[in-house]
C-alpha cells in the first residue's frame, strides 16, 4: 500500500513542457530553468521517430505477455538482458512491477536476433535525444560544448535502458484482487527515489502512475502523454552543477484497470569518469564547492548497496565547502 500522508496536487501542476521546435537559445534557457526549479520537465516536438517508438513498445508488450516461466528463463539461457519480478535491487525493496534491463553498450546483446532491431534502434534514438538535451543544457549554462554529452557518448559509457511493466490493479503480482476488501487498489509500483545517473529520459503509454515531488514536498501526478518525453535530473548532474540543478524524488503507483508500460534511458558516464562540481558552477554561483570528486563507479556501488529511499548525495558533501585535498 501507499504509505505516508504527503499531499497530492493537480496533475502536471508546475511541470514545464518544452517545445523543442522553438528557437534553440529559447529551448536551452527553458531547460536550465526547469532543471533549477523542479529538476523535471517534458519535451514535445522532439523529432523522435514514431515508428521506432511503436516497434519498441510492441516488442515489450509481446515479452511481458509471455508466461512467468518463459520470462524468468531468459537469464538461464544466458541472454544479455535481465528480467526482474517485484524485487527492486538487492536490499529488500519491492513493488508491483516487472521489468527488463539492457546495458546499452553490451556487444553480446547486439549480436542477438531477439529484440535486436527494435531495441538497438530505440537505444540509438533515445541516446541522441539525451545527447541533444545535454548539449542544450551546456549552452544554457554557458559552459563549453560537450561538457555533459561527452560522458554519455563515450564507447564505454555506463547507460542503461529499463522497460517497466506495471499490471492493472486487479492483477497485482502479490495476488491481491479487486475482491480483497482489505487491500488498497492503489499500490506502490516503484518506490520514491532519485536516479543516480546524469539524466533520465522516459516515455510511457497513455496510462498514468508517475509522480514527482515538488519543492513543497507535495506529489505531482504526471499526466500521461505518449507523444512527450519526460526528462529528470540525476544525482550526477546535481553534483556537476554544484547543487544548482535538482535531482528530484519520484515514484510510480499502480491503479486502474490498464497496464502501464514505461521505457527509461538512464544516461550514465564511464565507470571511471571523475564526477565533481564544474569550476564554472562554483565561481558563477558565488558559493563554496558543495560536493567531493568521486568516480561514477564509487557512487554506483554505493547506490546499489542502499535502499531506494536513501539519500546518497549527502554522503559526498564536502562538509566545509572546501576544494578536495
């Protein structure tokens, strides 16, 4: 069940919607403002090929329609992707969700026939969209080109594609049905958390469930628009901007009689990439350096050792606002 008493406000309240067909400088400034004020926004007129989206969605639907045995067997035949069922991570988090994980640079996957064409085309297209958003972000901040985008363009970037399937409320994985009067029809599909990577680019079908936490601590439901992409700031981007951008908390709930399908691209840097506040952000913001320098590998290992709701960024604060030794 959903815990806590945080207030839920109107859908899309305060969520910026950015038209990427506008003049470039206008788009870049809108992206920066959205990242500073909420850490989340939608993009429309993004140029993503609808055919690529449809193929990816249909392949995902076909996979999740298989029997549980077939879906669980994918790892046993050494497939280069991972299927998960309810368990989220290794530390006891769970939700009403099943999912597929793909590492975007896995050469073994690229040699497979199953899912190959649809997923590869989708990965390349969504990576390009993330790259463009990060380029626009750099322009809006006035930092050199490729400051952020180079981290996800590297051949050894550690980006992930995740496809989540949330069942309708009468088909919860835990066995609850609509006849179970003691069970709330609204359940947690994916608990509240921030994303540890640089940026997340997400699309879902026309079924709602995603909620973001605004600066007042209220939950804002995200209106489902299959033609739009949702973008949120990750922990690493908050660090690189020295806290100027916000890595916001978000969650997914399950309710209603329709399945929700979401596809998320988590744009990550190479494992050994050093992450820390950009000098331009420390100087321009006229404030001390807030975070230490660390590698993505160090941060990722810590993230995977914690619970979803744990706040990791505080562990990497400088404490005294000084440069790293």
